[in-house]
C-alpha cells in the first residue's frame, strides 16, 4: 500500500475559497485502487503548522501513478499550487 501525504501553506487568506474548492475536488475523486482519501485544514493545536493536508492511500504504486497523472486531479493540483507559498509531498509504502 502507498500513502500519499501533501501539505501546503496558503499564500493569502483571500485565496482560501480557491483552496477549499480544490481540496473538495481532491476529496471527491474516485479512482481505481483508492483505499482512503482525506483533506483538511490545520486545527491550530500547535503553532507553525501548515495550512492544510491531503492524505490518500493507494492499493499499490501503479494506482498512485494513475492518480498522479489523472487530468481531473491535476486541475485541482494546479489550483492548489497556484495559491500556496509552499507545498510538500511524500509517498511511502505501508
């Protein structure tokens, strides 16, 4: 199983609606091999956190690759990157 984790820092609060829309789009994706998919904003429990995170679990590396190349996913990805100063990503095997 592959876990994908993405975190980002919103550049301007005025862009939050664009970010919310893109995260909702990511959360709604239903692709082959997807086991779980979560998006959310930082709860603010500790200072210095990132604005949001995305986590999704994939059956295998090939399923993740299909997601990574999916045209709809990439529309949302571009929309997120557009409004963020920083985006961090990691994929790891469970």
